[in-house]
C-alpha cells in the first residue's frame, strides 16, 4: 500500500550518495571521463557540496586546466573540504564505472524532479486555487520537460545516420509513394510529397483568404480515409466547421444556409454530406483559450490511437505559458513548443498563422510579413503563404499557394482555384495522374 502524502513530505528525497561520490572520485582519477558524462549536470547531484565540485570540474575541464584535489582547493579558495574529497578519491578503486554511476545519479535525480512535481500538484490541489485545468496544464508542461532517457540528445555517427536514411528510402520504395501525408491537393502532393511526420508546417494568409477552409479540407481528406486527425480550433466552433465542410463537399453555398434560402435539393445534399461525416476520423477541439500544453496533451492521447495529423487554427490565438514575456517572445515560445511536439510524437503539425497588414499592399506575400515574431520563419520546417491571384488568360486561377520556405525541398508558387460560395480549394487539372497520387486517394 502506498504511503500517505504527509509521510512522503517528511522523508528525505531519493538520492544515491555512494554513486555521487564515485562519480566525483572517478573524474578526479581520470578527468577525460567527463567527455562520457555529458548527460550529467550539477543539478543532478543531491549533495550540494558534490554538486558544486562537479560544476567546478566541468568548468576546469572546459578550460583545459589540470584536475586534482589541490587545484580544486585553489578553485574554491578554501581547504575545508579538500580532505573529504581526497577520501572520496581513495575510496574509488577504479574509474571504469563512472558512466554507470553517472546514469544512476541521473535516474535518481529524475525521481526527485517527479517527486517535486507531485508535491506541487498536491499543494495546489489542496489549496484549490485557480482552475483545475490550469493546474493540470502546468504539471503536464513540467512533466514533458523531463527527459525519461539519460541518453536523449547524444550525438550519432554519420554512419548510423546513413543507415537510418537507407531504411527510410527502402520503406518509401516498398510503399511506392511519398513518406509524407497527402493533403488532397494534387499539385502540392506531387510537387512537395505532402506533410511529413515530425515537421511543423505554417500556413499563413491575411484574414478572409480561406486558410481555415484549406486546413479543414486537408483534415477531411485524411479523416475520411480512416486517418486520425486532431483539429484544435481556437476561432470557430465544431458545428461551424462541420457545416463549412458539408457546404464544400455538397456544393451548396454557405450563403444560402446563413440566409435560410435552402431548397429541397440543397437540404438533401447537405444532409448527405453531414451523414458522411459520421464515419470521418476527425477530432475537433473547439476551445477559445488553448495553450500549447493543452494541445500537446490532446496530441499525446491520440498518438496511442494512431494520430496522423494535428492542425492548429490559429497561432496568434494560442495562449502563452508566461504572460509576462514580450509578445514576440510569447509567439516564439509557442512556435518552438509546437515544433518540439511534432518531433517528439513524430506527427506533422499544420499551424495556421496571420500575416501582418503589409501583405495587403503586395501581390505576393513574403516571409517578413509573418505576424508578431521572426521565430515563426526560423523554427518552421515549411512555410506556405496563401494569397489572391488576379486571373489572366495565361494564368486563369484565382489563388496562389507559395512555398516560401522548405527546409528539405524546393520553394515556389502553386496554382489553386478558390470557390468562395462553397469555401473550397481545387487544383487546375494539369498534373499527370501518377500511380503515387492514385494511391494517395485510397
């Protein structure tokens, strides 16, 4: 039976003093072992003295200074604990176990972090201050920051990276199609390969140009084919999105719905489109004040169910974790967290974004017009800019999707046709019907 919280509070936090001493003694005996202990930090030591010593050893090693007990005494300017350190060194028979002991220290440190988070949660729950959802989001954000593997982030050799790349190529060849997730827009899927797992794609436009409609269209294309999609809607309700999708699929003008001018044929077509939505694998999260922590939580839940795509509509409405920061820093933090979430759970995230007013005066929008933060351009893997296009004889389309940034591919404009009444995009039928695309449609 687990112990009551009051008993846990009264106990000392978990620690392994012997492992901590062995790490310090091993480093002094063989300073080069520090290169193998890059996963360890001074904060991982429970003993404050040993934590200070470890920090000093790291600093001395970084500056290529000689490491021994005498130099440590000079570093701290006192000999009070030099005898203690010397005893630790003599108690370590050999330094070969330094990494093993270091991992023990790291593991126990993680348990202390988890303990602190648990005690904080218990305290907040006992005081019953604020909203339960806010407390939960704070705890989940802290938990997400704890790396559960001591080896996370360690460098890999180019040979190992090449081996993984070969496996990915083989998998793509066996599938006979791109590793990306299809959008349902033939020209984009054939040219770019779709949306890729682990990547953050930004879809930006000025207000009223159809970015929500395009994102919803991509979501429906996949959800109707059995792929689980999560749609975080901070601006429109789930029923509004459902109706917009039904209008697009049925060909019934949204204006007729809003003005109550539907005839029998319109009603029948809409009813059939809405009925088809019952089989779509699409989860809509329509909350006006979502944080990245809340979005991450919903994504994490659905990854276990085979989540294939996450969409956020839109960036500037996502609530920042720290409201005290400057707005540019808030947006930068949101973008960075979304990118980390895409990589952590290996799913593509499509995040909608506003362009600033300068885009109203330009025929072709630019990356510099992304609203409120240059970090959007910096951290995103792909940036798509949606804009109007004045039809001409040579270019009869009325909309352009510009791939303004592509970390792993080419950039340039793609032609689209926008149908305002049904709020739906389509591609000019100029691309060949390749086998890869036909498989996308299944």
